[in-house]
């Protein structure tokens, strides 16, 4: 069975089908928008989208390059930590470039927008390869997205399962969790990198300290792996790793997946 094609990780959330919050803007954003007409411009407009704001969990290239595809709008509302804003201003000056094309309105967490409250938890002081090695909090965060009745926890990059993380996700209706790698040495064993999952800021799925063992203990209605690397065997429906995930009651995200809560 071939692996399903997946573009890079972004999610979009709405409570009214008019205003959408985009969480991370992948380099594939243009094709993702084209494949999802609900975020297309309303009425006869030729440009723009129904994306009300973009919320960033970090400054990784895979999560910010899509911002350039939104440059033709009048204003871009961007929600991120001060640490991520700093990354996108100095070492990777994406914000100064965007400001040449449109107004950029910046907000920090927590924020109330489009009928949702978004708050953050620091999960790492590490950062992308283009950044310095300084240990500034807020470079990587997990998010809580709340309406008046439901709450989603979104942690696409999780280096460790801490007591703070456990408390953060407790009681949520849906957990979207880092599923980047199946094993700690996945990239090394394939000859694709000299860095382990931990080196890249991701807790693997497999193993005693892996995320799957933890997910089995959580009383959360829906648990879904997102941000899955193309080396991860859970992408193959017939793989033993995929069966292990499904037996644990955890779903595997795919392009176009719709979650209603």
C-alpha cells in the first residue's frame, strides 16, 4: 500500500465558517488554500482569503514560509511570541520583507480573535538552525485553542513530555500531537541526517519514553498525530507501526482531514 501524499503541516480552525485561524503557514500554503475553498475570498473578490489571523508555534522555515503567500492582502494579523517575532525580524528578516507588501499586525499570547481564545505554553527554548543557540523561552510553544464549549491542544513540535505539558492538555476535547518521528534514530538509520529526534526537538512515538505510551493513558476523546515526517512508517496503512497507533486509539492526520467538535 503506497503512502498517502501529505503537504507540510498547517491546520485551520473556525467556529463560524467565515473567520478562519491558520496555525502555522507551511511552504505548501498556496496549494492548501486552493484545495480548500472554504478559506477562499468571499463573493467576487479576486484576492485575499478568509484567514483572519495566522498563529505560529515557532519560527521554523516549514511553519513560516507560507506567510509570503499572504502578502497580497491589505493586512496580516500574526500571533506569536516575542521570541519568534525576534527570529523573524533579525536572523531571518521575514517580517521586514512582508511589511513592504502589507500591514502586519502583531499580537502575543494569550489572544482573543475570531471567537476563539488562544494561549500558549513554552515547550522549548531551542530554535531553528538559522538562529543563534541562545536559550530564550518562547521559541517553541504548544497552544490551547478554546471556544465557549470546546478546547483543542496543538503541539506539533514537542521535545519532551513534562508535567507542565501533561497539565496543559488535561481535559481538552482533542489533542493534535507531534508525530514527526516513529523512532529516536529514524533519520540516522536511513542515512538522512546525523541528528536524532531529540536533537531536532521531537519526542518519538515509539519506546518507553515515547509519546504513544503516554497517549494510551490520556482520557481525551480524540488524539491525532500531526506534523508527520515522510520517513515515519505510520504513514503506511499496512505497517506494524500504524497498527500500533490505531490500536491505541490514536488517529493519523492526512491532507483534507476535517475534525468537528
